[in-house]
């Protein structure tokens, strides 16, 4: 097996001792099987968007992080974690999103997901179920935890069922987790040890030189931040006349005088040499067991359907140490402070062998090389694959969720891979915007400004094109088909069709096929669309013959939202997503000349602004702060032009051809443009992906349901979010004002 390459996806990047050490231990365990090439996938996910009330604890945490003393301690702690990772991990290339994970398929023989609570329904992320791996026979799960005793949401449950059914080898960390998923698959499910237990006490000591003579102290390591737990530790330390050392498990620990800001190695050393460990942490408990250190485990959660206590109950029961769970009686524990670990050690050794057997067998299995014909795992529906397909086996259709995506007729596919060569989702060469020039600009034609969403720059670029007999490929709203679509424009009188925003995913295939025939053109579209065209033109050596313009884009909502929204109209005569009747900065929807005054009172904008019904690719977008266009344009938001009523465009220049075109428009008195600092882009625009809602599939399902009204959906998922965002801003403003005095 020494020639196999293994990639592990787990929680390795958060500054949590248990998370980092289990990631390290799993890598070491796989290496012990004789495999030299074991990499951790360099991926860090953001938590999903959840809909809940503002909690005082969350706000207190944010405020505390702003405290200079606490901030410095946190930064010091973060540096220690970074140093540990740098010296103890080997990584894949950085993967920012699901499509970059997908590109790892050809580099590794097997993929392992695990351990920690990466399968917890409360933080569901399909990447941790190896959804990006195209060959199911390469998938192995090692000791992931579900975290909770139940999977409450039927939509998340269905997703998990679908994902787990594709695994070739399945193991899980707790018996409770096995019971949750045993009905999801007919494959055998093994219960295995947490990776930290795969390395014994001697191996941890040998690697990190843990043993010291001084053990005259008690370690307190709690993640819950409960003051009553701290008081228990103080009382026990006083009874035993021992020094109390706090390993920071939460932000509130940094306020306490006993805290020690330790690295992962120092964390191990403190536990290894402690006379007693008091913890509510799973890994605090695990390391105490593995190092044979007396410990007391406190309950971090109330025992309800949201409790994560089951993982601790499971391991204590397995090693027959249930009596180490604190029962609110300090006296009981003082009388039984020492533990006989003999039986516990025998059990761990037996379980360790079983766990290694599972891991070894799973990795040793031959891959089936299923030949899955997949272009990309996250399709943006740009349509360029269908445009270049020589056998026309690729079609772009609206899927059931209301998004354009590709379908392949596998019988007609000849495996030429032309589709992959033009797919913008697979692009790895993308230019950083921070290195580019930025302008504020607007059209000097008042009529153009009136019909444009912002400063009219797209119109002026298009006008330049038709005047010079260069075809324009841009987006219109098709009133007959009720969709956005790209068309070719060659006449001045048709240019106004392209004006204005269309906050929908556009159908592109017919127009993009024409690119294959054109000698030159100006193409305007979203960054993912433009990137695919860029890849195609570069592949045929024609990139400099075209001007590509991409739009600052937040994402595209489901057509199921749009169909629900317009269902009250018998027919549409006119649609304007951004009418300037009430000014440029007020996003006003106009349908059949009926004005929906602003986005704060509009159901379409409720869901659009809260970013809860976007295409999956929009939550994994790689173009927020990058572009392959010649020019990027959009609204110039921010304070600088707050009083401007007619519209100002933000213009970013990426190439010499883009600069020449903007200079030409300036010199011909078509536009007014002023150089601005590139930092304005990062202050005013969205440069980081918004998190996909935890209940995304549920929201999408309700959009498809004819019985569920938009008003109900908005009230359920948007109103609270919008209201609480306002409350947060007010609270932070008050806090900042008080702090500034």
C-alpha cells in the first residue's frame, strides 16, 4: 500500500485542541499502515447560516473578542496552533470551495472523512460526506460523529441518507451514531475509536516528549464556559491543596487568572502530567483515559434532543468508567479520586486493533474505477459545455430546484473532455482583484443613466461595440418565456434591451454557441459565465479578439421563487428589477408599471437579499475577489457616493484591452471616470461567500410547494434575519460608541 495516496478531510483548521489533535492522530494512524503519502485536505468550512434568536452569549463573545487584552491572547493562541499545524501536517493545495475539492479526484487513490463531529446535523456540510469524490469506491469514513441523539430535520436526514449510501467503507465513532444511520444503508457499519486513541500513551510521549516530574496541579479544561463548572474546579483544587491550571476552552476563560495560553503540544503535556483533569470536553476525557490520568467529566449539555453528551456517555460506557461522570456530589469524587485503569487499558487495546483492521481493510480495497462522467460537482449553468460538445450530448435544463444545470446523455458521450476544458468552475488560473485598477464612472448621457441600474457603463461599452461593428452578447428578460437569457445584439436600437439588472440565472446556450463562429465580440455576463468563455477562447488562441465584461454578482435565486412571485400576474408586459423611480440606491421592482417601492417591502427581495435561495454554486463562488474578465462592473456602494441619486458604477480593470476600451470611452466623452483606491472594492462589495443555510433544502422544497406562499416563507426565514441584522448593527454601534469614550 506504500504507493497509495490518501487525502483526509476533517476539522483541522479550527483552534480547538481536540480537533487539531484528532486530525494529527488520524494522519499518523494511516501512516502506521505503511502509507507514505497521507495529506490533510486544506479546506476550512464556515458554519452554515442558521435562523435563531440573538443570544446574549453570542453577543458577549463578540464584544469580548474586541477587548485588546483578550484579542492579543487569542492571537498568541492562534499562532501556536498555526505552528503546530505547520510542523505536523502535510497538506493538499488550498481548497476554498467544492469545485477545488473536486479537482483532487485525479490526485488521490482514497479519501477519508473523519473524525470529530463532521457529520453533525446542526452543522451539515456535504463536503464532509465526500460529495466531491466522483468514484464512490474511493470513499471511506473513519469515526465521524453525528454529535446528536436524533436527526430532527427530515430534509437534512434525507440528504445524509443519500450521501452515506454512496460510501464503500463506513465506520462511525459512537454506537448512538450507528443507530441513527443503520437504516440508511445495507453496508456494514463499524463503531471505531476516536483517532487520538489509535496512538497509545507511549507513542504520544515519544513524539512530543510529554513526561515531567511535576504533577502537583489540576487541569481545568471546559468548552461550555459555565461559571458553575469553574467554581467546582476551584473547590476541588482547594480541598486537594493543588494549583489550578486553566486550559482555555472558550473565550471567557481568558478573563481568569489561572489561564495558560498553551499550544497543542503543551495541552498534551499538561494533561499527561496532571494529578487530576476536570473537563466537559470529549477529547479532554479521551486524553485522560489514554494517559491514565484521574479525571472528572462534567456535563456540558442538558440531556435533550440537542445534547452532545452522548459521545462522552459512549466512551465512558465502553471503557467501564461511567462513574467518572460528575453527579453534583464533590464528596463522592474526593473519596474515589484514583482510578484503576487496568481493565480500561485492555478494552482500549482490543478496540484499537479492531479500528486499525477496519482502516487497513478499507484502504486495501481496490477501486472500481466507475468512470463517472461528471463535468463538475457544482454546476453554475453557464452553458459553455453544451456549446462546445461535439456530439451534442450535453443539455442545459432547469432542474427541480429552479436552476439551470447540465445533463449528459452518457450513451452519446465520447469522453473527449472538451466540456471540462471550458468549465469555469474548474478554472485554477484566476486573477486577484487586489492587484487591479479601480474607477468610479458614469455615462454622460442622461437618458442612458435613467434606464441603467447604476452608472450606465455596460450600455456605453455595448454602444461602442455596435458602432464599431462588434457583436454584443448580453442579457435580456424574455417576457414570453419569463426568463433571463443571453442574446446577440448588433443594432443600436436593440441595446436598451440589455439595460438594467436581471436578478435571475440566464439561459445562455444559444448565444454562447455563436461565440464559436464569431471572430470578435463583447460579452457581458456573470463571473462564472465569463470565466468559462475565457477558458474556451484561451484554448483556441483567440482570447485577445474578445472583450469580456463580468458583473459584480451576489448570486442567482431559484426560478421557483420568481415563478411564485409573478404568479399573481396573468401576463407580463414589462419587468424592471431595478427601477430608478425612487432613486439609484433604492432597489425598486417594477412589474407592468406597478412599483414595489423598495426592497424592504418586497417578498422577492426578502429572499434575494438574505441569500437563502441561491444556486449552490453561489455559496461556493471563487470569483468574489477574483476575475478573468477584461473589465468588471457594478454599483459603487459605500459611503463615498451616498448622496448620488442617478447612479455610479464601480469599474475594475484587469487587462490592457480593458484599459484601452475605458480610456477610449473617456476620451470620446461618453463616460466620466475617476481613479479610486482598489480598497473601495473590498469595503463596499461582497468578497467572501455567504454560508449556505442549514435549512437550504427545506427552503427550496417549500418554494416548490404550491400550497406554501411566499409570505409564509419570507416570514419564516427572512424577516427574523433582516430584523436581527438591524438589531446587531445597533448594538455594535452602541458598544463602539461606549468603548470610544
